[in-house]
């Protein structure tokens, strides 16, 4: 039987509302001319300070989507949506 399942969830910044979309757009505009530097060095560019998110969202992967659920599971609400 099934012993392991690995899933990926791709969330749109628009799920965070207009503020999320505006933050992505402003960060991308600020660094787009040097974006090729990110190929070899992730922190090669200086992004504008994040406001909506805890880290820059442009050209980034966020390992935690959603809000942590206060039930002791260590899961987010997005994790639980996948299971339920």
C-alpha cells in the first residue's frame, strides 16, 4: 500500500489580496535588471523591505503557506486542506 506521499502546493500572491500583488510587483521591478545574478547567488540582490510577507516574495520560494493551526499538529491550514 501507500507508505509515503509528497505534495506541493503553488499559491498565488493574489490570495493575499492587492497588498500581496503590489509587493510582488514592486520587488520584481526593483531587481529585474539584475535578476540573472540570482542564478548563482540567491542573496546577490537587495530587495525592497517586505511589508505583507516576512521575506521577499519576488523570485523566492516560501516553505510555509497559510497559518499555523493551534491544534498541536504543527500543520498549517493549507496542509490540512490537502489532507481533508
